[in-house]
């Protein structure tokens, strides 16, 4: 019977190998046509035009633009929430607020996409009249709302791990609560905080439905958040839904783009874990 | 003669505290940041309230029994979520049927049987990495393996197998935590009575770990039922006017239908999307309430 359990555990290894094999095997025909260097450094992405151009940078740029907006939003509010929960909130209040924040993490992403497109974009258009409906800004802000609980939970865990004696030492020297939080607790928990940020950013890069619904389908090289962009994940979904025939070069692109996405998120997750392991202080 | 400088006297913190004898300023700064941190949390909670209110107000007028009974239609007031609801229930029950034995089995192996060597470490590293892979990548995997290579086509079974791979890491990690939390003295007690490793796992460890395992499973299923991207890669169908009757039928799920409605420029159809979201959230809420109920029941018995 133990072999059956072992087999169950091995499925995870098989899954990883399959992902790598599939992404490589399905994108090989594409890279026979388009040299991998042109793919990675090209600045025009027009797979359906004639002649077609397959430079992936606009998709990467679009993904990063949204992810950076989301990351900044989430780190500001997430970190402040974490400091409040770990340093200020009485236990009773913590027990009410934490589950509410966790609801945010459990809402399906298509709901966030709907919210960004039908609520936030029209509101933002009142502030920026020149902004079009599909834009990087509202997608990024809503995505920030989605990943904020991740940053706040992981950072709070890191702060709670800072021993009481460090805080007491600072209080004994006459520090105020804010000074203890910013000069003692946050620096001591910095490893966990940085890791939470990297992991949340990786989550933002891989998120699909918000950018598909709200950020648009125009692969622009732009840093202007009011413009429409196309993220890597959105490109994959939009192509799956489109008319590209299975086996055509347009269809093969989704595996090549998927490979870029996989490598980026994997690298960030590994860095995040190394930061946790190396940088976090060990208190006895 | 060289002047001896006192390191403490000259350290910047001491100088600063000398300079700011003004305790009032520090108190004020404290109060200011207290309010700032508190309002950050309120922004998050406020956004949640705005989101739910917006969805409810938009979708409420389309929410009736016909909405659950009808298939999607070009006319907003005749449109319904039946195909997605039935499709989601099919996919989720099959996903649960695959995920529970595999996920719990893997966790039992890793915690109770595997020796702590390179093999276990590789599997553990793998599971941690898989948990961070974007869901659309699982969609590509499922499409290439289950739909194409296995020749299943775009059917319920292919969707369920894809979601199984997607949520397995969640179930395995949660089950491992639950099993780890069972104190070693319990196992030792079992062994002292002459029980085998299997008997200890079956009669002592698992019953203790079940509440934790259950919440992991429900969490994973909640994640699975809300997944859109991989399901679009598998099913692709966004406009389906029949519901699946078996594992080899074509299907759609609630999130795909919501996505499709939300992407329409027509405002009435977008409100239909909101009605769909309400149904999806009610299903999620029911599942989570069930999880809490089950956990309480099991925990009471244990006390």
C-alpha cells in the first residue's frame, strides 16, 4: 500500500516535468520559424498581421506595468495593515479584521476583473477624462487589492515572530509605539516583508482574468498607465478564445509566451524563498 | 592632547533624543501614524464592501429562479447560468474525487513513511514550486496533455484533471500541516500497544488530522470553482446551451460565463454577469460555511 502513497507524492514531480516538457515541445516549431533572440528582444507584437512580427517585449512590458502598479498599491496598504495588526490592534479587533481581509484573497479573479472594468474604470475616467475604458491603471489597482492580503498576512507573520524582548528593550529606552514599529520590528522582520512582496509580485505577473477583462488587448510598449496594454496571460487567453487554428504559428505562440511567464514566476518564487531562508533572523 | 570622544555621547540616536526634547511632537507623530495604519486597513475593507455592494446592486434585478433554470441568451432578461452551474458542479465533484485521495495520500506518505532524504526534499521543493505556477500554465498543460495527447477532447474529465493538478499542492501542504500537528506521543502510544505503522496512521493520526485536512480540501475546492483562465484554455466554449450529463460531455463553468457576460459592451448583459457573480459567491459561501460546520463538529467530538 505504501507504493500507492508514494505514487501519489510522485504526481507532483511528474506535473513539473510535464509542464517543462510541454512548454518546450510545443514552442519548438515556433522557434524554428522565429529565432529565439528576435522573440526575446523584438519590440513589436503583431502575430495576426501580414507580415507578422513576434517580439515579446510589449507583452512583458504590459505585464510588468500592471504588476508594478499592483505591487506599489499592495505594499503600501498591505504593509501598513500588517503593522497595524501586529503592533497596534488589540487581540479582539485582530480576530475580526483578519478574516475580513482573507475574504479578499478568496474572491475569484473574474470578479475582480468585472469590478475593474465596470466599476473602477468609469470612476477613474471622471478623474482622467482622456483615459480609455481598457487601461493598465484600473487593472493594476484592483490587482493590488487582490494581492494586498498576501503581503499583509505574510508580513504580519514575520512581525509576530519578532520576540517581545526586542520591543520591550526599545520601550525601556523611551521609544514610542511608532518608533518601536518602524525602528525595531520592521527592520527585524525585513526578510519576511521583502519575501512577501516578491511572492505577491509573482502572483500579480501570473494573474490572468483581471488583465484580460480590464487592461485591454493592445500590445503597446508604454509606461503610461492610462493606456491600453496586453499582458502575457491575457494574450494567452485571448488567443485561446480566438480563431487561431491548432498547429498554426499563432497558436504555437501561446506556448512560447507561456514559457516566458513560467520562467519569470518560477525565478521570482525561488528568489522569494531564498530571501526567507537566508535573510530572516532566527530568534531563540 | 587628543580628545577622547564618548561613543554613546556622539551616537546619532542620543543626539537626536537630546535635540527633540519635544515629546509632544513624538506623541503627535505616533497618533498620526496610528490613524494612517488604521485607515490603510479600512481602505481594504472599504474596497471589499464597495465591490460586494456594486455587484449586488447591478445583479440583483436579474436574480430569480429563471436565472438558475435558463441557458445564456442574447436577451438579458432571459439569460441564465444553468449550463455554467451544472458544469461547475460536475467539474468540482470530479476534481474532489481525484484530489482528495491523491492529495491526502501524498501528505501521509511524506509525513509518515518517507525517510528524510534527497527524494523527499525534491518532492517537497516541487510541491512548493507548483503552488506558485500561474493557473493559465496549468491550462496550457491540461490542453496539451488531457485534451490533445490523451485525446479526451474539451470535456468535463479534462477540466477536472487539470483542476486536480492545479489544487493538489494546496491539499498536500494543508494535509501535511494537519498531520504534523498530531503530537508524536499519540503515535508512540499506538506503537507501545503493538500497532503497526498503518494502524497508527489509520486509527490515531488521521482522525486527529481530519479537521485540518478538511479545511485544506474546502479551500482548494473554493479555489478550483473560481478558476477561469485554465478552464477557458480547456473548454474554450463561452456560449453553451446545454449542460453536461457525464464526464465525457463538453462543458462550461460559471466563471467562464461570467467572463463572457462581463466582456460584452451591453450594460444589461454586464448586469447579468453581476447576477452570475452573486450565484458564484453564494456557492463559495455555502462551501466555506460547510467547512466551518464540519470542523466544529469534528473538534467537539475530540474534546
